[in-house]
C-alpha cells in the first residue's frame, strides 16, 4: 500500500458521527467535541468556519473543510452571529447556557435544525477517536483546510447526501466507508495543489527508489528489514538508499520503520483483544518484552496502560 493509504487504514471511521444540519439564518454552532478530525461540506447555501486561531473561512456549495482537533471552532451563517448551540464530546448538543435546545430540534434520521425548509444545509462527518496510526497524518495537516468545489471533481457528495438520511441494515458501515473515501479524496486534492506544502513522506512516494522502499515497509512491517536488504530490493546501494530516504522523508529508513511498527501496535492494542506477544510478532518485534520496551520509550506508558486508556475512550464516545 502507499503511505497515505497506510496512514488512513488505522483511524478509519468506526461508527463515525454524521449529521445533516438544516438551518435558517441567523444560526451559529459552537463545536467543542475535541474530535481529532472533522469534515464539513455545504449542500445548500453558505457558511463560515471560524477556527480558535486564524481567520474565518467561507464555505460554499460543494466546498469541503477539514478541521483538525481538538481545539474548538464555530460554524455559522455569519462570523458575527452568536452561538445558538454547543456540540460537546460524543455529539451531545446543548444550548450555550448548558440547558436544553429550544430553537434546534430533531428533524429525522441523522438530521436536525430549525426546520426542513431551512436555506442552509451542511453535512458534518466526525472521526471521534484518536488512533496513533493517524498522528503522522494529523501532524501534516493545518488546523483548518478547505478544498473548494472549483478545484476538484468529486462524485461522492451527492451519494453522501443521499445516504445520510437512510436507515437500512448496514447503513452505519456504508456511511463510515463513504466518510473515509471523502477524506481520501479531499486530502489527495489538497496535497496535489501547486502551492501545497505536502509532507515529506507524501512527496517521497513519487521517487522511484524511496517510494518503493516506503511501500515495502508499509506492506510488510514484520519482515526483519535492514537498510542493506531494503537497498537490495530497491536496486541501489545501502549508502545511496540511506542518504536518499533521509533527505526525502526526513528520517532514516529504520527510524521510519520503528515508528510505523509502533503505530501499528498502538492501533492493534486499541482495536483488538490480541495478546501483546501476538501483536509483537505481527508488527516485527521478537517478543512482547521488546515491544513493550520500545512502546514505553516512545509513548511514555506501557502497552497495557495504553490499551486501558483507549478502551475508556471508546466507552466514553459510545456513552
């Protein structure tokens, strides 16, 4: 797999929070759900996203915004409109004073707002849990990015809009996968811009040597890789690969591999009941002890403590 696919494979949506909002100006939503990543797109009308720091950005029909958490932000018909509702962790909504909502109500399946005839319609899709495998991706993104409708051609938006209001068997999985596809499409469009400041690991995929090395490491992290064996598979000398990889990716091959292995281990700890020994073998460590030592050195806590904390996050998100 390529690097972007690998980074998106871990935090892919699992019961993501998706909501269609139908609103009539003036309206304003204060979002402080602490989610790691949220997509907002306009279906009808316009809106403004006002980040915690930085200038407000206008959204028009077909535009998609990606907001990187956990800082709060506001979505409104106008930057000057005072918030009517607050979105808290887990998608729990309240009035700004903490009381029940009066002006905004449930309008049907995954739909709320001020009425079905509202002039502004937006769809929000939220990744609720932070997975370690996504941290390299999250670190590469600005707090707020917007891909405008005029610079990309994406057939997914009508499909998302049509599916969000359905309640059929397997619908949650359908929506999760559509959110994943939309995120990948948005990020590809963002990184492909002529003025894009794409991360080094993304740009390096286009290099015939380093790109192949990255794919080898991504596809088979459990292999006992050395710089020499990786160089042999990419058709260059050991010194040449080490120099070229470090220059393009920003870190040596084995350092990158170690980070990838630990990210995979974190995701397995969070998402499976596999034993530490089984996880160690799966990601390329010779024993549970070796994995535990490396994991604690990198993350400051033991694998067991990480698993316990991740389980608590999942329970809190589902509450």
